[in-house]
C-alpha cells in the first residue's frame, strides 16, 4: 500500500524571499464524505489525481496518478466547487533530503510551509536553520483544511 510520511514546518519569511525558480501549483479538492481527500492538481504543465486517506501520526495512504492536463483543468474548474489552493513550490536539498517549500497565494497569502517526506516516522534528518515551528500535527495547515478555512481568515 502506498503511504506518505511527512513532516511540516513553517519557514522564515526572509529565507522564502530568496527562493528562485519555483513551479506554479493549482489544486482543487473534490467534496467527499469521511476523512479521505481527493484532489486534482496542476503542477507546472502536468496534471495529477490524488487520493489520500486519514492521517495517523505523520503517515497516511496516498495514491497519485498522472492524468491529462486538460482533464485536471476540467476537474478543478467543474467539480471542485471553488475549493482551490494556489501556491508556488520550490525544491531545496538539505543533506540527503529534498524539502518542498510552498509559498501560498490567494486567500492563503502569507503562509510559507516546508515539507519533508521520510521513509519512516523515526528517520533522522538535517533540520535547516530556515525552518521555524513544526506544524505536522496541526490540522489547520493541511491543504485540504486551508481550502475550507484559509490562512488569511485565521
């Protein structure tokens, strides 16, 4: 079963301003019952459909499939009912890990989050000086929740 183990941190805004060459992301969330998440994503010039299970600790099941870009656009515009997040992603390697740094726009403007994916919940990693507070266990920072209660409304 595919799984995602991820830790999430806030980022020092001064470091975020130095980032260059990011990739635009638009992701829409389909309404579903329960604790699962279904999203369509446009990542640069590629489309994806992702299904995620409930988060337990830092782990959850995740299935992601590349889909035609036009299908991703259509899903986001016609099925997500305006539940869309816009952000720019930057990739930064620290030690042996690649960090994904998302600078949000729209109603989540001002939020900058860094995520690191791990092989297991106990895996050691080098924590860069530009990450601040860990927010892994704060559900407000889940993208699926940011679409419902944006950072700008806190």
